[in-house]
């Protein structure tokens, strides 16, 4: 055991460790730490933005600590109001159950499934009595809750806040009390919630958890955090060729961000690569292909990564469309069909608004013809080649 060495490793890639001295003390104690990461099953798939924090959790796992993957099946019914400008619609029990099953399978791509403790916060939040909920609420002031940036902004703009939304940070914080967590991980958008866990542990007479704040991965647009709802995400359950193509579609500037957060290059290694690109001794395309291959190898497999790279080179560099992603449309599909419906059937887009943006950019091409009309009805046949964006090409079977 080497507390200082372990601390240095665990600090790498974090935004903040709160407080650092306490983490060192916990590491030097020799105790097997309970390390918690909570996720609400609000969508069917995890994406590479989640992978950033899961990689850090894997480091704790490799150091021999107890990793607790907490599925927020109770809190998912409320919906985390973080970053929301309005109340989130509740999920059904069926949706939550379905999403939970896919989460565990996808998390196992990164973490050793034999060394994960899976917990569900409905186990302790469902049985809470009215008296216990009131006791929990009494430990936090309204002023403290409304300090949260998104709540403060909604109050300022006279946007309604449901009373249940104010309870969300308390319930998430109570998870740490129930699990007696030693460490909790969270993204920068979760800082308030994870610190609430630390505060409530003190209120319940427990040793407070240390909080590791992780950076948020920017999405494919390079502006907003990666999010399925924003259509800028790469899902960990996506076909490997599609994931590789999306990675190749990002800007050269965003590539360095991905090399840091997904590949794990340190600042000196990134600087060395940037200097090589600036000196033209290395082409940015070569760096990006290496980045895409490394990411896919981590979250899919090395064999799939090699195959995806060869396929990408054949389709996008050698223009061999016979290697493009082949898709069979469902029987009875309209012909002609609205272009947006066609793109949705191909899983080339996540929303109609994304389709509109691609069409306006002239990025949707069918058999060499650019589609400029969002309302266009397009004919198709076996062998039709469809391009949607820079690095998505499909052939119809």
C-alpha cells in the first residue's frame, strides 16, 4: 500500500478532490473503501461521457476498493433537475426497469462485473416513513437547496419548480448515508448533489465521504456536454463502425479533449502531439484515427477497433461504398419516404431537429444527390447509398 502514490493516480484527470487531505488519510488507513457512483436509468443507453467517470471508478476497483454502482431507480421517478429549465416528466416503472438492465450490461464493458456491487436506492428510499422524510428535510434549509445554480436561475426567471424536485438532492445525499460511502464520484454538474451526501453523512453522525469531481466530456458538436437528448452522443451500445465514424467526425480541436478524457493522455503527451501536428511531422487525420482506434478498443474490443478502422478507410478514403454499413429497411416501408423518416430508420439521427440541421448544411446525400428540402420524399432501392453527415454512409439491401 502506498497512499501518496494511489492519491496521485486517483487525482489524475479530476477537476477537484474534496478534500484531498481526507482522501489521503482514507487511503493510508489500509481500509477497503466503499466507492459510490450513482446513475439514474433515465435513458436506455450509456454513452462515452459516462465512460469518463467509469474509467476513474475502474482505478479504484484495480486498487482493491469496493466499487458500488448505484442504480437510482427511486430517484429516476423524480428526475434529476440538474441543468433543467423545466420539470422533467416522470418515467414509468417499465421504462426504469428496462433501462436498468441495459445499464448493468454496458457498465460491465469497463468495470470487472465480478467486482461490482450493484445497489438500488429504492431499497432504502421506498421504505422511508413520513416521519423519516420530515426528519431528513429538517436537516437542510430551503436557502441551502435554492443555492443550487439551476434552482436559483429558475426562481430568478419565475419558472416553476416542483416541490419534489427540491427533494432530489436530499434523496441522492441520503444514498451516501444508507451506503456509508467513503468516496463518491460525480461530474461537475453533480457537485451540489454529491456534496449534499457529504453534508448529510455528518448530520447522521457518519464520517463524511470524499468527493471526486470529474470533467464533463463535450459532445460531437464541441459545445455542449455529451447527451443523448442533444443528439451529440456516442452510445456504448452503438454498432462499432458507427461509433468509430462518429469519433472521426469531431473537429481537430475537440480531438485533444477526447485524447485527454477518453484515451488518458497526460498534458505533456498531448502537447508533444500538438507540436508534431503544428510542425507538420504528423497529420491530424493520423492522430484522429489513432484516437478513434484507442477509444473503440477500450469500450468495444481491439479486434473490432481494427476492423472499424479498415472499414472506415475503405469507405471514406477509398470510396468503396460496398463496405458501407448495410441496412435492410422494414417490410412495408414507404417508397418514396419522407427523408427524416428514412434517416430515423437508419439510426443516422436522434431527432428531427438533427435531421433538419444536417439537411440545411447540405450534409444529406442520396446516390450523389444533395437533399436540400426538409420535407422531401425520396425514392429508394437495393443498393441506394445514403450519406448523413461527414462520416455516416449506409447502403440499402
